[in-house]
C-alpha cells in the first residue's frame, strides 16, 4: 500500500538543531500517503525534532522539507495556515488549553477554521470524544484528568478536523495498557481510511506491528528505515540494544 | 561602562520594538475581516472584562473612597487657611480625576490582571498549549493577545470612571464630618471645574494604560521559553516595565494636554 502512494513528506539532507536538546544531521527520508511510519530511538536521538520538521513546526538549518507539497520554510502565512489545517499533531504533553473543557478544546479547531453550525460541531466533537473513550469527561477541564485520558482527548482534537497526516510525539507517554489498545485501534481505523500516520516512539512496543516502516535514529542520524519484520537484519549497536534479542 | 550602556540601550530598543510590534499585530487583528475564532475571542473578552473589571470593583471602590477622603480632607482643611477654600473642587478634579484616578486604577489592574495574564500565558507556554494552538493554525495573537487587550481596555475605562465617581462623591460624603462645605456647593464646584476635555483625556489615558498593560504582560508571558521558573521572573519584569510604561505615558499625555 505504501509504495504506491504519493510522497506527502519529503526530508532531503536535513540538518536541524534544538540547542543541547536535540539535533539532526543529514537526514533524508520520504513518507507516502497512507503509510504508518514510526521514528524510533532513545531520548535525544532527534526523533522528536524530526517529527516537528515533518509537520512543518520547525525549520531546518540545511536541506529541505516538503509537507503535502509545501516547503514550510518558504511558505506564505496563508499557505502555512492551510497546511496546519491538513495536519494533526499530538504533542508528548497533552497541550490542551487548560481553561477550556475537553469539549471546547476539541471544538476549537472546528470553530476556528470552519463555518459549521454549532449542532454539527457538537455532533463531530462528541463522536470524536466517544471514539477516543473520553466522552464522559467532555465537560471537565484537562488539568483534572489522568495523563492518558488527556492525551486521548488531544488525539480527538487532532482528528476532529479529519487531517491528511497525523503526527504523534512519544506515543507511549502516559498511556496505560487499555489506553494503548484504544490508541492503536484508533490509528488502525483511520489508517484504513487513508490517513498518513507518523509517530515517535522511545521504547519497544506492540504498536510496531501496525507500522509499515520504522525509521531508526541514533544521535541525530537516521540509522535505517525498514519494515518492522526486517529490524533484526539491521547491524547497528543502538538497534541491538533497543530491541534486545527480539 | 560605555559597552554596558550601549548593550542596555540596544536591548531596550529591541524590547520596545518587540512590544510595539505585538501591540500592532493585536490591533491589526481587531480589524481583521476574518470570522476565524470570533466566538472564542468574544468569550475571552467577556471573561477578561469580568475578571479585570467586575471582580476588581470592591478593591477599586475601597481604594477610591479612602484616597478621595484623604485628598478632600487635606485640601478641604488646608485651603481655607490660605484663603483658597473655593479651589477645593479644582484640586479634587486635578488630583483625583486627571491623575490619581487613571494611574491608581492602572496600578490595580497591573497588580491583579496584568500578573494573571502573564502567568497564564507563561504557564500555557510551559504546558505546550501555545505550541498546540500554533500546530492547529490558530493565531496566538488573535486567540490570546487581542481579546485580552480589548477586555483590559474596556474594563480599565469603566473602572477609572467608577474610581473617579467613588473618590469624588463618596470621598466628600465621608469627609463631610470634618468639612463645613455644603454638598451642593461642592458638586457645583466640581461641575464648574470638570470640563469635557478632562473626561475625554481621562478615558484616552485609561485606554492607553489598558493597551499597555495587556500588551506588555502578554509579551512577557509569551516570552517564557519552557521552564516554570521563568514564569515568576517574567512576571516581575512585566510588572516593573508596565508600571514604568504607564508612568511615562501619563507624563506624556498630561504634558501634551495640560502643560
């Protein structure tokens, strides 16, 4: 399925830096429409920065990035605004607006970017909250929720605008086993409708089985890009340490 | 020493340019024809007016009453001794309506709402809420700064009028136990001393203070890079800079219109 799609994300010899936090050196890879790709690596391997570059939230110091045909570094404000509406991003922290209820948080992008009547907004928001299993908390503020529930609400907010690409930073953060199963179910469902999914993961997880490809990263460099079944063939100390004997 | 002065001057100019640019962007959003986020902006404006204006009524009222009492008692007892008792109303208008009303109201708004704005935006930065808004294509200036600016301006104008009324009328009624001036004579004197220009300049001053408080405090809140320890640091900078800016503005307006 993956190879047939058009390239929706192209990183070409990209270098970038977030100070001492992370850096990327000469990273190139492509994600095609409908693919599910995981950026895999330890903390400070550069996967989070790579994810932000892929989403157009950071600009490289060298090389070029194209997301849905747009170069975020050279795009106009109007092009960036349009791009943002086609991309959903779930941060490692839930990043929900703390003084708004979950319902209003999820409704926010619809109210801001569309002219939908409030009844249609309500229908979409409640459907998304129900899909993510947090509809019971729709009138709660994010601060009172468990991390997993808050991240599921953040996922609902990212999905409510029906994006072309979904980015999830540090998928495993705050999710318990049940949340993770639900998370995977949601990704699978939207993956089947053609959503491109790019996630970053810092520990081995059953989610790898759902991915089309893993992009393995170490010290700001891309070590290998391969299907999960072929990881064992990658000859790299980080990969051996990361995946152990499995 | 010269290098230090030069560096501080450059930093000061860059800071002023940043604040002015944020104010310009927020002001521009006010007249943007886009319907984007209008509902959310109105909701934030209403919340800001409620918190900055309505919730501050007791503290502003109490301060106005006490300050009005002090000024009227002092002037009302001292002026007759030098044969200038008829100047009481003029002194009240000059001291309370023109200067202390707008300025002290602004200080209360800085202390209550300015710090709240700076803290709220700083914490939003730390919690990646602002990154989340930007990732959704939601303008931080339109969603966060512009509504706070409008709310602060509306609230501070109303609060200043309220301050002046309480200080001038309430202050006299309390001070009456010590004064011999009849209330009707006092009110006639106030009516005579207070011009339309005084009212307009007071409102203009208040609007400028509201704009300054909101923009500077939002600027400092958004300047938090990502650590919670930066929030109180930016907060104290915001308070000092806002108070200084309000004083400078007050001098500029007063000198421009009254000198």
